[in-house]
């Protein structure tokens, strides 16, 4: 039994070093230099190469090193006996909340307008919106979305939450799968933290986003493929939406010629809503490896059928 | 007994209309067209013209329509028998807190850097700072500063507060007049909400601001004259401070040629941290007029000796 690391655009060295330190008697190899593929039972992945996992006939566990697993499902054919796990860590959840709070406050206080005004030395006060006047709809109420919704309600936002499976959250009005329309109607801000699955791809489109109040705002910290980019541009052009804060994109880094870059009402951040902390993530991976060795229930396993 | 309105750069018409509605039997006149100056006992002021109040021999009350009264003390010689009042309103206090929160989050998440990166289509992730890692020192613990400090502590910042007169605030480490140095040392962000008096003018200078941790940040929602502008520029140039968010300036609107405008690490907003709501302010003025008529204790009176 051994561990294989399969990373795209991420340096595996710090991972190898820490895993070897914490698991001194375990073989840890980095794809594609795997000497005995049939020994690999546990794969640690970030955007693995297409079908790379098919070379491991005895694979039992696929461990994502982030909160999302869409990068695994979209690139691999996994047999029914493989379990897929993700990283859930309270700091990462708190970090996402802090990013969303930054985006919401920046929207309420028009910081994007004032940044642009500053470039032209323009002094032009505008009345602001307050937390208490603002309704926010959070799409996705897994451990991350539920936490964000609860915290936002605590500081005074009027918060709604929507999820496939019904949830109860203190201070939050929740809606179930067939109630997306009513969850978005007369809301001011849509915050997307959904997992990416075939059901949720393109869910941020003109039909859904136009349900928000005129002048509404969109914050996407889910995945780029949730958003129909042209629909967003059109809703902003027509004045239906006042703008958007985007941290994730269909192609990352966002290509240099993309029209989002120079749009004055779209704020772009380079996938920094939450950055996995190496040591926290390694601890979860080590714990799951040990559970795997002793055939115990794994942490943060996702449903292969649901895709999250 | 009558009311005089003395406004600079502010339209008095909505005020006249509301006051006449709420006080139908009272004479309300607008400076400089005052027919019987000796009748004026109550002056409603915003940046009154220099010594304009000296023409009212029977003046008893000067009511500021904002939270600050420095615009009155610096322009008028008031006799000992005049009482000066300001507006305190819970929405205005909440608004200032929301502005400070916006500035803090924008600092933690480097939104100013990302705005600038976007102009050059640059994708460059940077590790962020979290609320829990951040120490904030609030200068000024009157009703506004104390509220801001308490709220920031509640959402997880490590908060210190400094004021002339010692204060106790739940969750906040407070310091008194002679402890400014220790209040600022090893803090990350200075938030200034002090009143402007001869004691506090120029208090944001190289000596005080350089006590912050390297890379520290400054948020000024007090008055422009609290800040020594060149000292701020030098501390940012040297890398000692990472930047500043300024809502108030020595001259407002900020003159077009001012070096703050095109400084990539200084964010400028046009005095919008809190905007007095006409109806809330008028209600307080009406209440004080009625108290004045019946010789009762006035609301929100300030000390003419302390200047706040």
C-alpha cells in the first residue's frame, strides 16, 4: 500500500516532505514517476491529468487537497469501489466567510466606484446602503455555505439560503430545490458557494440572476463554470445588476484578452477567497491514510453519485 | 425666540421646510437674511461663516447638524452662556462602523492591490491576513468609537481602544491618555475617530503612526486636520505602512492636484463614512428646541472647554 501525489500547477515537494515526516514507513511517490502502480491504494490529487488514476488497479481512496472535488470527477473514470474525500477545515471556511464579507461591504460602500473615481480625481459622494437594508441569498448550504449564511445573519444582514437538500440554520430563511425563484426574488445579493456538478453548471444565468432586485450584485466563490459569462455582462450592461465580484473563472488564470478584465463594474480576484493551508490539509490527509490502513470510516467523504 | 440656520455648502431648504412643518409657530430664518437678529436664540449650524454668530446678542444654543462640533469652535467666539450640541444618532454610529469594517476587510484582502492589478490584467494571488490575526487600535472612545471597538471585537478582531478619559468596553483592551504609545505598539491598524481639538490636531504623525507593526494600515474617519499628510506619505514610501483609507481631508473636496489622488496605496472616499439622515437630525434639533423653550437639559451637549 502506497501513496501517489498527482498535482497540476502546484509544487508537490512540500507535500512529499511533510508526508514522509509524518508517515516515515510509507512510500510516497509523485506522478508520473510511480515505480509500482499496483501498490498505490491512496491518491492525493489536485486537478489530476485526464484518466491518470486508471493506471492504479488497486486504488481505494482519492483525496482532494481542496474543498472541491469537481476537478476529480470531471477528469477521471472511477470504479465503484473507490472512495473520494475532500478537505474541510474550519479556517478555510472562516476565510471564505471573510472574503464574502469583504465583497458585500465593498458593494454596500461602492468601493469599486470610488477606486475608479480616484483614477480621474473625481470627488463624487454617493449615498450608501446599510447592512440592515440588505438581503443576501446564499446558494449552497454545505458546511461552508451554512457557516457563511449564519455569520452574515449574525452581523445583521437579512439572509436567505438555498440548497438541494433542505437545511435549517438559525436566523436564516432557507429554501429547497424547487424554490430557487422565490429564494432570489427581491434579494439584493447572490452569493454562490455551490459545488460544481452537472446540475449546478451554468446555474448563474440570465433567468436566475435577473430575479434579484434591480441594481443587485453577484459574488461567485463557487466555480467559474457556474456562471454564464455573457449573461452576466448583459445584465450589467442593461443596469439590471450593478456589478459582480468574481474569484473563480472557467479558465484560470483569467486569459489576458478576457472582457472581464477592463469592466469597471466587475471586480476580479485571482482565486484567493480561501487558500488551503498546507499543514492543516496534510493533517487531514495523514488522518485519512491511517483510517484507510485500518479500514475505518474516512473523514469528509463525498458522494460519487451526487458529485459533492 | 427664533431659529437661525447657518449652512456652508449645504442646501438649507429641506431643513426650513421640515422645521416649519414640525414647529409651525416658530420663526425659522436662513443666514444671512435674518430680519431680527436679536430674536435669534437657537442657531442650527454646519460650518458657519467666521464670526457669523456674533450678530446674535441673545444666542443661547448652537446646534451642530453633524456628530462633530469643531467646525463651530474653530470659526466662532462664543460667550460663556452659549450651549453647544451635536447630533448623536444610532444609525449614524452604525454607518461609521460599517465604513470602518469595509476598510478593514478591504485591507485584509488587499482589494486595493487587486483593483490596481486588474487595470494591468495581472493575475497575482497574494496570501491574505485574517480577522483573528489582526489587532486594531481605535483612537477615540466616545459613543461612536466605543461602538466601533465593541462591534469589531465581537466579530473577532483583537481590539484596543485609546481615549483621553478612561473607558471600559467589553472585549476591548483600553488605554488612557498617557498610554498612546503602548496602545499603538504591535498593532496592525489604527482607526481614528477622535474629535478635532487643539490637543488632537496632528495626532496622526510619524511618531505615532510608526509605532504600528511594519506593514500597518491607517483608517481616518475623524477629521483631515488630525493627519500630518507628509508623514503618512513618507511612512508609506518607506514601507513602514502598507497604505491608508482616508475619508476626511484638510480641504474638502480634496483639491485636484493633491498627491493623495494618484497614490496606489492610499484609498480616498469623499467624506461618505456616514451621511446624516435629514429626518433623524431634524428630530433631534426639534427636541432640543423644545427643551430650550422649557429650559430643560439639552440632548448631546458638548463641553465648550474640552471642545467635544
